[in-house]
């Protein structure tokens, strides 16, 4: 059934950035068919590559998807004020564009983040949900993403990946196992015990979706279990979108991690700490 599904997926050419629909601005992704949901559910439960997490100290990572200019201008500054680096996932077809919800950071911002030690990761070129692309189209899209980023940062290598909208298929997970160091999902959960390298679990850090009490509980759990807690968000603003966080929330997470003796590392550096080459 999975193979039949892959052959039925619509394989349209990757559109230029200007042709991307409002769906790609951060709106909630929807499945076209029940089979799409089934394929995604199976994909997130079937690991191809795993790693054991055995840490002396808990880790927290902050990642920013797409990423809006405010993630660079405000989010990165807050991280740097706490001597921390984050991971910024760039959908290269959107770089520098003004979108409905925010303006996407430009090439200069990507260079600045890299110069300050932050990680720049892959987020596809077209920012389409993976289940809308067949294996070859997904591979071409990922290659375009990598090539665009390496034109900006020629020394960029061994990148991690984040699924647009968190959606995947088994075929894409297998492809990423060959082409990315590891991949971050939006599946909620603390990373402890056995880590699925192609579906790292994460929690959304948004003012709309995470209260301070819930943030405290997540940090307490990660500290108690010596786990790897990954956060994902988008814009950082006093009045963030429903996909973003306020400076106050991001700062609270960083201060809470410091009080618990947690190391704040990019996803790249956390993987190195865990022992993933």
C-alpha cells in the first residue's frame, strides 16, 4: 500500500518562490487523504537510524523554522545574551521574501548567524509538506535547498533537517538517512533512551500553546531524566504570531534551563554531545 501511495502522489515541478501559495506561510497543514495520514503515522513510528542517549547533563535546544527576520534580529540576540547558540532552518525558496505572517530573513542574516556560531539547517526549498512530493521530487527539492544555502555559506556541511509542517513518509525518512545528519520533527516528546535520528522529537515554544507552568514541567522532566529537550518556534516578537514566541517566553526558557544546570546547545552540537557523527 505504501508503494502504491508513493506512485499516486502528485509530482508537480518545484515552484519558484513567488508561486508558493499562502498555504506555505505557516497555515496548518492538512492531509489530502486518509492514506496521507496513515503514511505519516507509520513513518514517525518506524526508525531507520537510531542512537542511544546517555547524558551526564540534560540538554535543551532551540530551533527556528522558516525562519522569520525576527528570529535572527531578536531570537538570536537573546540566545547570545545567554552565551547560547540555536538552530535556524531555512527554506531557501523563501529567503528574503515578505510573506503574509512575517518577512523571511535574508542571506545577510544567514551569514551573520553562521558567523556567531549558530547552526543553519535544511528545511526544503519549496516549503511544501513532504507527503506532497514523491521520492525523486523530494530529493531534487532537498538538493536545491542545500545548493542555495551553500552559495551563501560555502563551508556549510553535514546539515540537519526539519520537516516542513512536521509531515513525512517512509520514503522521505529513508532518503534523509542518506542526505542529512539527522532530522527534527514536530512530534511532541522528550528525547530519552533510543533516539530516532530521522524524527527527533520537539515541543513548540509559542505563547499561544505553552504556558509558563507547562514550560516548567517540561524543563523539570528533562532535568530529572537527563534528556534532550528540543524546542521549535518561528517568529520572536512582543506580539508573536500563533507560531511564534515572545522574548519573555524565550528568556524564561533559557533562565529555567540555566537554573537546572542544563546545557543549551544547537541541534548540531547536541548530536555531537550524544555521539552522533
